[in-house]
């Protein structure tokens, strides 16, 4: 009888511990990238019986919270972000290839490479580390940080910036909601960078597991299915492409 009770108690604690496996995941991205990456990580979590608690939170605050252990993970960042936030560990399988572009509402700006932004007033999203680092190198006429994509478009509309240096799909979704069609987008990205999930180091046990699961999702076609659903968007009616 005692043995049966002990077995029951052990089973109770094991199943409750298992049921409590959860991860607070921050997603600072705008649509449609936000939905795409959430869908991928939800699939990863489902295949490993982990509950995801997804939070919308600004770029910089997300990194601060995950680094300090307030939250558990960030959906996607540059590979070497841990140089600046030492409590982060990277899942070394890329979830997304981020394209950062030049968007403007001014005709005739000759922008073919990063250095061409130097004579302009440039806007970026606060907390998008890769954009900030690149602009520090370029040293444009001025650099203004907006809290979100809508704020970045407002800076363009009010003439406070000449160019938005920003991730392509995030800003395009905001453009699609706007009332104006006078936007010009550099056809090819000024930079393209792979992004990786970042975990607080107390969850490093998930690194290999998530890496293998994400690779499996790519191999079985699930990744492409979500990419086609969320990322392949026709924006030709709202944005004029320029070479």
C-alpha cells in the first residue's frame, strides 16, 4: 500500500512538473513577420510539448527583459547580440532572413548602398540593434529613433527624416495601412542578416532541442508553408520600387 502511494505521489509531481513547462516568448516585430515567427515557434513548442506565452513588447525592452531573466526568450535577433547582452544564448538555426531597406517619400534619392545614407536624415526603430550599429558606422546627417513603425512613417510624413532604414516586411505592413501611396522602396535590401532565437541562459537546455526541431520544420515543408502565408505579400499598389 505504501509503495502504491509513493508511486502515485511520484507520478503526481512528475506530471505537474511536465505540465508546467512553459516559455515566455517576446515578439517585438510588426506584422507580418510577427505572425510568421510566432507560427514557427508555436510549431517548435508543440512538437516538444512546451507551452508558449507570447508577449508583444518593444525591441529594446524585450532584450533587457530576457537578459535580466524577467522574460525567457526573444523570437529573433542577430547572431552576436550576446556581446551586448551577456545572459543570452542563441539557438543556432536561423529562423528568418531579415532584409533592411531604405524607404522614403522623396523622389530622386540616390541610395544604392549603406554609405549613400550619409547625407540624409535617417530614421530607425528604437531597439533594432543591427540598424543602429550600421548607422553609427555610416554617420548620417542625423539619426532619429522611433518607438514603432507608425512613428517612423510619421517622421517621414512630417519631414523630420528623409529615409527610414528599417526591416522590409515590418514597414510594408504599416505602409499598407496608410492613406498615402507616395512611398519609394529601394528594390534590393541595403543589408540582409540572419536572425536567431535568443534564450535567457537559464534555458540553455532548449538550445539543441530547438535547433533540431526548427531544422526539421524546414525540411518537412512547414516553414515554407508559413512563409508563403505571411511573407509573400504583393505591395506594388502602395510602394513604388526604385533601383
